[in-house]
């Protein structure tokens, strides 16, 4: 079946920099996209979501961009902090209530 | 906020034994619960979808007789790994949909299973 993937497995940034994590998806029927943060030994933590009828959504220090034309999703983290170090996953589904399909994950390392 | 409690958080068992993992929605009713498996440095892979009172739907390649899922109520789903083998060692994570709000999905904290 179709799945969500990620471009880069690791990203290293300095504290205070802006981080951009990318995700490519293949299912054109996907309607709902979410970014999760996962720390070692823990379950995924919701960061931000976006529906397919939007192309940008902002939260606190985070922004998600959706480009449906090229099926690309990105997560921007402003003023990255050491506490942001974790693995980040994008996930998608076609319809609310159905299972989320996760991408491969990007490990973000923030050095101070 | 809504909390999904997963128990145990880690378990070590001998090869050939069975292990049960519980997933409870503590302060809400869950229409659907999902079970994922995650191997080290890999993504979450969907194993099965579980609806209260009905049989679980398993993903391709997941053995339903090995991974028994019971969803007896709107607040509890269990995953039993039967006749566990070392290759079943993994991080198992459940998630639950808030009844009436299918887009609201909450994850448990995961169970690390180590089979000796």
C-alpha cells in the first residue's frame, strides 16, 4: 500500500536556529496530516496537524506547510531548543477515524 | 486532556510464553483503538484496528492467531502476544479515537517487550 516517507533520517542544528523537517507522501487521497514528536522509550506526542484544504498552519514555535501538488509536508520549528531533540514523524490518513500511517522519521539533534 | 494508559510499560518474558498488554482510555470512550509495533530506529507500523465488540482487522503480514486483540469495552483493548519469540521483541504502542470526534487520536506511552 501507499505510505508516508521522509527525506532525511537525521538533522543536526544549533540551539536558536530554525529547523525544517520534510516529509513526502504518496497517497493523493490523504486528507489529514499530523506531525508527532517521539522521545526515546515514549509514545508519540502530538505537535501540529493540518487538513488537505489548507496549505499552512501555525502553532507555538511550529509551522506546518502542505503542498498537495507535489505531495510534500514540512515542519518548521523556530528557535530550536535542546528539548526539541527527538525523532519526528509525519503521519497521514484518508479519513477521520481511520488508522494513521507513519513516515520513517527524522532524528533532530540540537546542540547548545 | 484525554489520557491513554498502557500497561505494562515494559515486560521481559521467556520464549514460548504469552504476554498481555492493556490499553485503557482513562477519561473518555474510544470508538476505535489501534495497535502499532515499532522496532529500534524504525517507524510505527500499524498492526491492527480494533472496534469495540467486534473482531479486529489485522494488517497484511500480521498473524491474528499470534497477536490476539480483545476490545471488550469502549475503554479497554488488550493485545496478547502468544508463544512469544525473540523476534517479537519490540515497542508496542496503542492509540485510541475519542468517540464522536474521530479526528482526535491519543497515544499510549508504549510497552517495551523483550523476549529472552
